[in-house]
C-alpha cells in the first residue's frame, strides 16, 4: 500500500516536471524582442546590434562605445524614484541613449519619458562643468503598438518656441517607435524582427544572432531562484530569464524522467 502511494507520488511529481518543462519551452519559443528581459540581454554589451538599432532609428551613423542592459539609475534626490533602463548606450561623442521596449497595450505614461530624460541629464555634468557642456540625450520608446495612431514609423518629440515655431535646440530628444509599422524599409524590417519569435526568420543578423544565443545555445538562458514564471501587469505569464541555467534544468528533468 505504501509502495503504491509512493509510486503514485513519484508519477505525479514526474508529470509536474514534464508539464513545467513544456510550459517553459512554450514560453521561451514565444518570446520576442518586445519582452524587456530578452531585449535587455540581447543588447547588453552587444555594440554591433545597438549600433544597428540606433542607426536605423536616428537615421545617421553612430559609433557606440558602451552599452548595458537593465542598468539601474538612482535618483539624485533622497527618497526619489529610481529607474532601470532596458538598454543604456553611450556614443563616442558622449551622447547618452535610453532604449525602452513597451509590449503591453496600456503603454507607459508620456511623463515617464520626461522623467527618464531628466535622470539621464542629471548625470552628464561633473562639478565645475558649464551647462553648455552637457551632451545630447535620447529617450527612445519602442512600442509594440502605434502609440499615437497616425501610422507613422517614428514620432519625434522636441521642444519648440511657441510664438515663433522655431526649434528650441536644448539637446533633449524623445522618440517613439511604432512597432506596428510594416513598411518595406529598414525601420519596417527592424520592427518585423522585434515581432519575430524565430531568429532564422529575422532580417538582421545582428539581432538574430543575439536572440538565437539566448533561446538555443546551451548555457544561454533561464531560471531565476528556481521559479521561472512571473505575471506582468496585464496578467500575462512570462519567463524570468537569467544566465546559464535553463539547459542544466532540462538535463535534470530528463534524468529524473529516466530514473522514474
């Protein structure tokens, strides 16, 4: 009797392991660059991919000297709100870029872009430097949908002098990217890649190589604290990624299955 109960428990545990593995595989297969966890890891330290992204969005050549994913910036004010940048890049001229992805339909409040911009600017000058020395900053939001519903690929937010209509060139730039844009051009191909789950079907090798590494390469991806799932604000279940654990977990599951 006890043996039968033990066997039943073992079968239940094994079934749970297999179901958990299936859930993980399904969620991993469905991830796109609109998932901020995947996006941050694909671009982290990946200068080639970051230069591609910025060249297309900024419509100019750019030389990136450093790029970090999931970088926390603390508020200068005591008790102030800190922010975590999906991707933080610095170019050869000292200009800073904050690149954010927004996958849920609710989106981020437009004043979030203002706050991110202010935090970037607050770290540009050292004591004794003049204000004219501050470099340009860019806050780029890549939305999965069309934020402003005008069908344009890009929306540039800049300050103007109301009375004259002339541009107020203070060096602060906010750009919204329309993830629904499907044009047969560079930005259209870029957004198609952001929607793509299969790296083999991507236009740009700089992106496909990074996505493939984290989805397929052994020691590429997953698990965090033994619990691979989380639920975002919209109620959608996603995988929590980190480094080196997913394939080891798969092997352990397969070993348990053989031993059962």
